[in-house]
């Protein structure tokens, strides 16, 4: 028995794992849709999981099933953290990317427009035309 053991009898060293909070990248589709694509590309495989037994965790959802875990009940594919971590890692190593909905000249520069410039801008005052014959 060490000196520290005698100071704190009955207490063990901290064996709980600390959880790191990860901001998952927003994806432009559901995880269910993405899972089907990842399976077709062989980026992931179904990971069957044993059915949980009582007592259930607070997050356990009796009505939800997870396709990534072979249809096991307890959580949905959309709330499957192992799948989210897998997608996160595929994005980090750039095996998985998503195209932007909005054009970006930083990410998608227009071809053939590298050396353009604007020399002058002409501004004309236009009045309200009331007769078609004046056009």
C-alpha cells in the first residue's frame, strides 16, 4: 500500500474516459442516404451489434433502428455516433467530400477569367417611358 492509498482509502484512480466533444461536419443529406452511398463505394461495412438488454440508457429509443448496426433497436441511423465518427474521419482524410451548393471563386475559380479587369463603368440615367413608341 502506497502513501497515496492510505490518504484516500476506498478511492481508485480516475478510470472514466474523458469524452472529447467533436463538431461533426454538416452533411447535405441524411446519414441514412449517405450510408447507402458509402456502402456502394465500400468505404464502410455494416457492423452488426447485439441487441441491448435492460437496463437501457436514457438515450435508448425502443422504436428506432440503426441500419449501420444491422437494424439493431435502440438508436436511429441519424443518431448513430459510431457512423458519425466514421464519416468525420473519412472527411478528415479527404476520402469523402461534398460539393458546395453556392459557387465559390476560392474553391471553384471560373476558367478563362484569370486576367480580366474592369476599366470603366458607364452609368446612364433612365427616365420612365410612358409610350411604347419612345423606346
